[in-house]
C-alpha cells in the first residue's frame, strides 16, 4: 500500500436525523443499512479496514480485505458498510455473531456471510476527491472496483425520495440516507446527509443494570443514557430483545466495570440497580420518546463496539 493511501483514514461523515421525507432533484437517496460502518484504504494487492472509531478490522473481516485487494483497479480510500443478511434484510443482530471473531476457524464456524456495500470514494490514485460532485464520485467508485461478492456497490435513486422511502419501509428496511448531490465529504455529522428512518433506533450508553427476577439470568434490564454535553442523561431501561447468551455475556462485561456511584446526571430510582462505568454502547429500537424524555417500548438490538460512548447523544427529530 502506498504511504499516501495508508495515512488517509479520517473521521467518517455522519448523517443527521430528519423527520420529513422529501423528493428533490438536488438529492440522491440510498438504503440505510443495518450494519457496521467500515472505512477502507489500499491498492491492488493490499488493503486495510477500520471501524468508525479507527479500530483495525482486517482480522474481523478477512474476506473483505482479500476482495478489496483482488478487485481494486488502483489506489483508493473508500467508505461503506459491512452487513449480514437475515432473509432479504440486513441485520445487525446477525452481524454481531462475527464482530468479535478474529480467527479463521471461528469465522468459518459462525456461518455468517458478510458483504461490503461501498457508497463513497474519498481518494482515487492518491488524489483527494472529497470536494467533487457526488455523482462524479459515484462513477469513480464504480470504476475503481470490480464489484463481485462480497463487494457490492450501494444502489441509489435520484430525486424519488418519497417513493423510495415507501418501498424501503414496506420491505422492512431501516430507512434511507438522503445526500446532497453537490455536497462534499465532511468529517463528522452534517446536514448534507440526512437519515430518513422507517423506525426509531439509536445508540445509548449503558450506565447500569437491574437484578434479574423469576427465571431470568444475567440481569433484568439495562439502564440507558445519552450525553448532553458532559452529562449522562437517563433515557430509561430496556428489558427485552436478549437471548440467553447475550444476557450472560453482557452481565460478565458489565460486572467488570461495576462502580458504587451512579454515572447519570439525575437521580435514577430503579429497584435493584447496579451502576457501571459508562463504557458500553448498545443499539435500541423504540416507538417514541415520552414527554419526560424516556423511551417508549424499547427493545435491545445489539452491542456497538464501533461507537465511542462520548459521541452518543440524543438524536433530534
């Protein structure tokens, strides 16, 4: 890999949640995948992978490294999403069975096939192309790789946001990402990328857990929060969505970061509460926010090792 390409990792561009679905000739619309954000850099014969918080992922997704190295037609830095499928829908829950595996035998035994949808090219043959028009960059991305599984080119539509969003929701997708066709790639969150969700879902920081009751093992519920400046605000608890293995693994992990004091800014009155250092990030689906700032009908959907707790805030609608 060239020295130029290997140094080109940077904070990925992030979308802002938007509550109005729209159609506009100046925007393009892409599927919102339920996977793990992965950035890559390389050239023919060699490639590297990182999570959005710069953790190396070559050992986690060796088949993606091989595919990028074999099918690249030049030097590149690109952005995309690693996904696994449950039926015809991408599923982060399914992908989780691969996220912590780094040896070939365990990866093969998992039975989880991973695909890599590329949607953005940041650098081409050592040249920074982040300021070029989106459609031009998409054409360059298409020309930079031979897209053969597990590499896939993220599909998009021009202008037809409302129709595409209806189709996405009918198919059970998470939603769409709308991108300004003339917007440049900017590191961090931007209003040039908008999330148009079919369901409410976001990441939360775990600040504690409750004791299990009845025949339940591990814990009863996770106590969730999000950052508002330097304060961890309490968002409620989530007690559904776990299988037995997840209950055991999360309880072991939380036990290693248990502490005496609550990390939340406000007083949390939950029976049998145990407090933990706010280091674990989970993804939770829910129907809506209540008037007092708590989650209604939350359900755990996965643990996010690729997200930094300090970056987790309440997504505004």
